[in-house]
């Protein structure tokens, strides 16, 4: 099977256009993928949910140009309706979650700080920088997985603030609590692919009893997924895989 090369390229517009490529894209195409002048790739604009056939060209001065054909609607856009509410994890755990959740088709990722979070909120500039880094990771995961859009990344902010926004929202709302009475399968029998479902995952030490109670007041139902306790960076991803299996049309 021939390889399919996909490259993020914003500003796709109708008609055939010649575009100059930035240094990062040139490095990826020429040095990483060994693409040569005349070879083709797919350009995609995740924000506009468009894609287009493109060809790498060579300019006389050595710059890299590409010819971009008329854009079309992206072939694969996530429509799961799932919002992952993920407590911040230490190290690169949050990055792992964003990368995997994007590839599994989550619609939104909301990042929160909870009482037992090892990673803590920074100031506004630091939080903006963290979100920009995660958005870049999501874009790369979309490129690799063939996804034509990226999930909306919200936060990071306090768990209490996040739960307050869910109080009046109609959705299936689940909170992972080891040993809970209800199973994921039982609580998602009425869920259909594309309808709203929120999944709250705690940090390394889990949610406190007070946080679970606060989540329940916001309409979240305590839910277990299997008999074993899963790591924070695994729990949501495992659940997303199960939900897609259960709800895929």
C-alpha cells in the first residue's frame, strides 16, 4: 500500500494555488519523509476541516514551494460527541493523553487541576503556553491518524470551575471511581455515537471524596471500568476505546 503523507497547511482556499512552505514543513517533507520535487502529499487545515491534494515543487532559488489543488471537506472528522475531562498529570502524562485521545476521536479535552494533582496550575501566560504545546501535539496526532480536525482543548483550570459549567448541561456525565457500583457499560447503554458524553478522570492519587460528591452534584455518575485501578494517563484512553467500540455506528 502506498504511503499517504499528510501535512498541516492553513488557509486552504478555492482554486489551484502555489504556496511557499515554512522551514518546519520543509524539514518534515524533505529530511524526515525524503519527499522530492514532483511527489504528492495531502495538505489539511484542521481548523477549517478541509484537505487538498498537493505537490512539492522546487523554486529556482532553492526555496520549497507546493502546488495546492482545490480543497474539499476533510474525509475523516471526529463526531463522537465525547468530552474528556482530564486532571493534570505529572511529567508528560497530559501530553500522552492528548495525543492518544486525539487519535481516538475525542471531541473536546478539558484539563483541570484537582486536590491531588501533582502538576499544578501556573499563571495565565504559563497556562497559555502549556495549551499551545498541547494543541501542537493534537495537530500532529491528527496528521498521523488521518483525522481532519483537532479536539478543542480547554483549560487548564480548577476542577470546581469545570464542574460548575456542567451543572445545567444535558449529557451523559461519568466520573471514574474505582469500586463504584455502576459499570461503564451499564451507564452507556442509552448513549449513541455523536451524542454528548462527558468523562471525568482524576489525577495520580484519584479524586477525593469531596470532589466525587461535587461531581455528583453536577450530574456526574460514579462509574467503574473493570476491576483493576488504572493509571490516570491510561484510564481515559482505555474508556475511549471501549466507548468507540460500543457506540460506533
